C-alpha cells in the first residue's frame, strides 16, 4: 500500500514510517521540519519505497498516484514547542487537518488523526474515558494545542459524517522512547538529560501531579491496529499505569545512577493535575494494551539518550 504520514520526521511519525516500511508498504513522509529532524528518518532515505516531501501541510498538498491511507501527525506536541509556535500549531490543527482530510477524500483513502489526551484538559473525571468531554481553558497558553486538537477531531468527524470518509481518531497519552528530543521540554527527556549532565532535576509544582507513560512500540502497534478498523470515534491509546511526577523523577535518578538534587519550580498555567487513560475501548475494539514495562522502556530510552549525547 501507499501511506502518507504528515509529521513523518517527528518522534511518533518516524516510528510509523519505519513500521510501515518494514511491512513492505510505500511511505510518503511529509514534514516542514519545524520540530521534526532529518536524523529521525535518515536511515530510510535510501529505501526505494520511501519518499520525503518537505512541505507545510497547512498549505494544500497534491500527490500523483494512489494513496491508501493518510495519517496526520504533523504538529508541535510539547509545551516548549507549541508555546514557541502558537499560530503554526493552530494552523496545522485546523488548516493542516483540512488539507490532510481533503487528500484522503480525493484519493478514497483511510484517514487517521493523531489527537491527544490534552483534549481532556485538566480533567475533572479520572481516569479519562473517550466519553468525557474535557475541561480545557480555550484562552490559556496551552489552548493553542488543546483547542487545535479538539477542532481537528470535530473536523474529522464532520468529514466522516458528510463525506463517508473512513476516519479514525487516536487520543494519544504521554509517549516516550528513542527519537525524542532531549530539548523538547517534556518531563522524561528533561529528567534524563538533567540526570546525565548531573544537573538539578526540575520538578514543577510539588510533584504530586500524575502522568501515565506509554513506550513508543506499544503506541505504534495500537495506531496500526486502529487504522485498519472501521471504527470512526476516538480511541484512547496510552498506558494506564499511573505515577506521580516526583516518583518518576526519583525513578529516573535511580536508573541513571545520577546524584542530582531535585529542585521545585512553580507549576505552569493549566498544567493537568492527573492523567490516566481508560483503555477499555482499545482492549475491546483492538485487542490492544501496552506490553512493555516502564522499567524496560526507560532502559531503552536511556541507552538512546546516552548515545545521542556521546555523538553531540
């Protein structure tokens, strides 16, 4: 098959490129490299089944030939990125989603949207199921990402209802693994980078806020399974094993053997207090749940970051 992945040079997008190439498909990677990196895809460039298009999907995209699936993963995804590029984030969630949906419709292809647990905002329901509508501050600093994804979901469902497009929505919870950027501002690369550099570990707030971390290989498996279903409504993909940020920092310190001190800084505006997916729908619909333990996933990620730091 021929599969288009927007944001294909990003963290999750590059792993999807790799998965589909390994399965023998042709992959068209679309990226404007605002946050994606060439190093994520350089091993694919010599493949005759891999095509790289340097393009901003917020502008229309026209492709010759058939397309079987369009996966829309283009967007800044970490706070440090979408606060640096707020308008681009809103545009890729709105115009970019519209253009990706238009491509899928023109080609009669399946469409999968990379949505996010951030559509739940700072949730008042815990754990979060797909039936929860969320608690988002639309004009807060995080709103540029949260509302872009909420609009993208609405647009995707409109294309499904109005045009009969085969659409899928993956609500992705915190994911980690190789090809994350050490400077992307999220908790895991922050903690690992600081521990490896023997710098103080920065915890925001008192560290009692919780997150649930899913290893990239597990997430990719869930996305691939979802793509080939006929289910159009959102599906949570994440690891329901919850941990406080303070305990997570201590876990990474122990794993790295670091001696860094933990320091506390003020909690950012609208930072969610809790985050844990209810994956009942994914279990029932996809037969999917995470397989890789957090300890094993962290060990693999730490090896990657150590290698990257030696090369830098």
